[in-house]
C-alpha cells in the first residue's frame, strides 16, 4: 500500500510520536496550524470517515477514548479542537482516516 500514514505506523517514515496503543498512533503534524497540532490515526487503514462501518467502528471509538489523554499529555487543559476532513471537497490530503487535535491558544471560530 502506498499510504504515507501506513508507512508512518510501520516506522518506514519517521515521525514525532505523541501516543501509541494497539488501536491508534498519534504524532505531531510537520506543518502545524496551531501551537499544538497532533494527528491521530487508526492503525487499521480506513480511507476516510465514509469508510467507518460496523466492522471497524470500535477502532474509531477507541481513538476517541484516547484523544482526551493525548490532549492532556500535550498540555491542552483549556480546550482543543478535533477535526477530520472527508473527501476532496473537504481537502482531505491523505486518504487514511485521521483526526487533528489542535490547541494551545484561543483558536479562531472559522478555523477548521
């Protein structure tokens, strides 16, 4: 598979890891849009939110259980934003489901 996020999970491409468990991998974005910008990806390849189904939704639930811990460990104690782009019109640049955790300052309302 030629998925950059799968290559990051496998260690073929280096990343600055923020968190890892059996379901997901989180790493710092190389082009941060806020002081804290972490991507959280499922270890199972799911192309986008459109690919979530009964067979893999438990993995996504586990990601959302991990997000508060990841945010807390990153020092986001006053709130954060979770963003997931789905498809070309939403500017999804990597076709592997991922969630952006963004924070570290008051974020603009129209950012997202």
